[in-house]
C-alpha cells in the first residue's frame, strides 16, 4: 500500500537557521514525490517534486529536498529560514499502480521565530 | 496564485442534505482531482476526472459523486450529508500525463 509519513507534527526554528521537515514514504514502483505548502485558509501551493535524476531537487522560495532511496525519505530543507516560511507543509506520493491517485502526509507545522 | 477557482468559499448544511461544490481548472488543464481535508489532517483523495469520466477513486462511498464538463470544469456532489463530511474540499487541476497538481483555495463545508 502507498503511504506517506511525516513524523513531526511541528518544527520550530529560529529565523536564519537551517530547517528540515521530514518525510518518509512507502510506494510500489518508482516513487513520484512532492512537497506542498499551505497557508491559513488557503489551498495547497506546489513547492517541488522528485521524479527521477539528481537526488537533490530545488524548488520554489529557496526550498530543496533530498531523495534517499535506501531510507525511503524525501526531507524538505532550506539553508536559512524566514519568518514568512511559517506554514503547514505536506509531503505527497503518487500511487505507483494508479498514477491518478496521490497520497498526502498528515502535515508538519513549521514555526519560524524572529 | 494558481488559476484554479472554487465556489462557494464557505457553506453550511444540515445532516441529510445534499451539496454541490464547483471547480474551474487552470487554463489548459484537462484533469481535475478532488480532495477532502479534515481539520488537522492531510488531504484525502476522493476521485479524479479526465475527459468527463471518473479516472480513479479513493476510499469514499458512492454518495460522493462528480462531474466534469467539456470545458474541464468540475462538480463534486455529496448526498445524505453526515457530520463527518465537515471539511475543506480541495480541487486540483493538471494536464493529463503531467505529475504536478495545482490546487484551488478550497470550499469549507460545515455540516450541522
């Protein structure tokens, strides 16, 4: 079965420090992995995706993610956090058997403090 | 902002009623997916429409149904509303064969 786990409900970092939001996945076939961000009372905004190729993927707003096949992880990272990065972050995986289905994690709330 | 729009933004219904939510996809996108996001949870896949036909479905009962129109816009219909149907309903559009989905702002449904 396909699934995504975000082990941390909340991550707190100080502005200017690096941040990591964790994601692990379980999927049959090659993983198609995504990160989305959700601001209060808004829909989800696409940040980045991994389909194939380089394990380090760069996305919007200075975010990047590292794909690790052996650890089945796809952690979101940013070298220097901004207060405006505070939001809810979701990891998602595309169903390897049914490409039309996506599975989302439960979300991680990122708090960046000045 | 994506070009995906949803209406209405908020809705209050009572248990047993029926509701219709609407979504206009981003220009050129021919595939629409619907998700339910309960409070404090991640989005749960309801179904996807492509070429006016259901093209994949999650673990939702038949009282959740949908339509897609020739202009690629879509409707989500929920019959016999239950209290647990209270959630944010998200629509996402994409191009068939492309992996990235673009989400609308959602419709918040409250069932009393």
